[in-house]
C-alpha cells in the first residue's frame, strides 16, 4: 500500500467538488496558455508538455460535473491516449507540480478466507482539477479586450461629449424621444414635458406681471 493512501469511500466526499463545463473549459484554456508562455526559446515543450495537455484534456472529458468524481486508472489513461506508463506518470506529475491537478491515493480492503497475505490493495487515485493563480492571470490577460487605438478612443470621447451637449440643449418635450426606447412611453413623457414647459412659461409671465404691478405702485421719491 502506498504511503498516505486513504480507504475508498471515506475521503472522496470532501475531496471532490461540483464543477461545470465552463469551469473545466477555463482550466484547459489556461493550461494551453500556460504551456505556451512557459516554453523557452528553442524548446519544443513547455512546463506541462504535450502529453500533459493530452492527459488533462482526457480528464476534463471524464469528470462528472454534478459530483466532481474523477477516478480513472493509469492503465485506462494509457489505453485511451496510446502512451506508455512512464509518459502518463510524468504528465500527471507535471500537472500536479504546476497546480492543474491534485489527487488522493486510495486503497480498499480485501477479504481473504484463509492464509496469510495483504488485507488491502491499492486502487485508482481520486483526481481533482484546479486552476492555479498564475495560469488564471494569463487567462484573464488573454480574454481581456485589447486597448482601443488612440484616434478611435478620442473619436468616441468626442462623440459622447457631443451627445451630452445635444441632450442638455433639448427641451423636456423632446428629450424622451432620445432617451426612451418605448415609443408610446416617449410620447406620453413628451406630452408631460410640454405641459411642464407651458406651466413654466405661465409662471414666468405671471411673475413679470406681478413685478410690473409692484413697480407701478411704488410712490415716486421727492
């Protein structure tokens, strides 16, 4: 039995975690980006290697989204990928070293009727995919939008300033036609705006009349 091995059925519940297709895709995309970023000049492989990427992609296809269950045997990985045991083991080690994969060693009990012999045997590992912070930063940089050219950014800024000035100059009866997408609501708000404008004009006219009356009633000084 391998050192640090856990009994099957006693450790996986807290180890595995639910995932989804988008999260698994992010791990794969980040691993490919990480491999390219870590490849040195003149070298054909990066820190994970092409076999490491093959193993990771196969594991991503095998994981259960609902439970996170992932427990293929190394012989199964060898058969699916047509790779030697040494190549698969080295690929798993590289993925674990760089934070894309981790696992728990497991064993199970063996019932023997009689005679000496081991009462446990090693079984497949319980694997778990993960996204290391270094690779996540590369992924964010890859998916972020590139900065706009200076002339395009300036043109957009100038247009936005013109639109703001144009809207500020519009009367209340016309502003809803620009701001509101719903034509019916825009017409209702426009009517309300015209009523408010008319009310404002009436109040201004009434204020002028009152001021004129007050000036006419003021007695002349000797």
